[in-house]
C-alpha cells in the first residue's frame, strides 16, 4: 500500500498523440503506454476552443469513454488565453477571457478534470506594461473566485517567456491572488531553460505546486534564445536527476505530465524513449519507476 502511495501518478499531454486520433484512440493509447491519465488541450485554435461549447451530451459521452478505458482526464491545459489574454488593452478581448474561463471551469466540472493549467502570460500578441500586468492580476483574482465556487483547482504554468518564468515570480503573484484554488503548475523545462536553479525553485514553492510538466529544453544564453519545445525527454539540458531527487527529498508526490509533441510518425517511439529515460532517472535517484517496463 505504501509503495503505491508514493509512486507519482503520471499523465501524457494530449498533443503528444496524433491529432487525427479519435478520443477512443487517444484513451486506448494512453492506457496501452502505461500512463495514468490524459491531459486535455484547449489551445487558441478554433478546433480546440470549440470544445468549450460542447453540449452536456458530448461532455458526458467523453467522460463515459474515460470510464470505459479507466483513463481519466485529470487535467486541462488551457492555453486559449494566449489569444484572449486577461491583460489585453481591449475590453472585448478581456470579456472573452472571462467567458473562456467560465466555460473551461464548467467543462472541467463535467469531465471530472481536477486541475486547469492557466497560461502565465499577461499578454502575448500585444505590448506588455504595468497596466497589462495589473489587468492580469485582476483576471486571476476573478478566475480564482470562479474556481473556488466550482471546487476546481487553477494552476498557473511557469512559462517560456520572461513574464512568469520562475516559481519565485509565481510566489509574488500568489500573494496577490490569495486563494486555496490558485496554485502553480511548474514546467521544469521552462524553469531550467531560463537558467533558474530548479532545485531551489521547487523547494521554494513545494506547498503551492498542484502538478508538474516534465519537458526537456535547451537553455537561453546571450547568443541563443533557447529551445522550449519539440524535444524528446533526455535530449536537452534539463537535470531530471536533480528534479527527481528534490521531489523525493521534499515528499512531493503531485501528478506529473510528460509534455511532448507528435511531430511525425516517430511519436510513439519518442514517448517510449522518454519513458525508459525517466525510469532510469527513477532508478538512479531511488524513486519508484513511473512506468512498468
């Protein structure tokens, strides 16, 4: 019993699977590959955002499929706010940001999603300034209240841009929001890519971490802008041994999500490579393997 308790539950990001897969294919594949859950994506594309308008019948049909294959949608990656940010200077865009948030929380409630990952951008396609920052904070306060009402956790992602690229910055933001339903969703690849000390960062925010993205990256340097996506875990510069050692030392057993992208026909091979490498990290750091191989 104790062994099962301290093994991390580990999920796979939906975009690591081919986009043309049906929901049944995605859930079956997630199960076959040994993951505990799937993280659904609601990105800025019209295709993914249309999920926010699913009828009750459509939402509960997917939930029944999850039950059939015993693969829950534990978390939602809500990156649609990149196109409709809370910090926008346009009040119509901010209105859409709130509508997207309300719909995402309602959908999460129906699907059984426990954690909604928010994009840590005040704005993305507009110039940023103190006003965009304050509007973002106001939007997060409202979002946290909506989440509290539904009992759904919000967790802001530590991002690939300078605005919110460390857990240290999250802690400052968190004092402004001050809600039990507003926490951090660190992407260890982004934190490492911006050259922060990943061990110190994880220890700092351990009480406020809801879930963790496992992703590999190349670091930003004065001559190089870094690479924050499209790497197979184990092929970048992220120190997963240090990360797993820290998780073990701090008794942090939050769910983990492997974040990769299905770019070509080698998607499955790449996931299997990542699993072997993560299991080896577990072996080296004395953690229970994430996958049965």
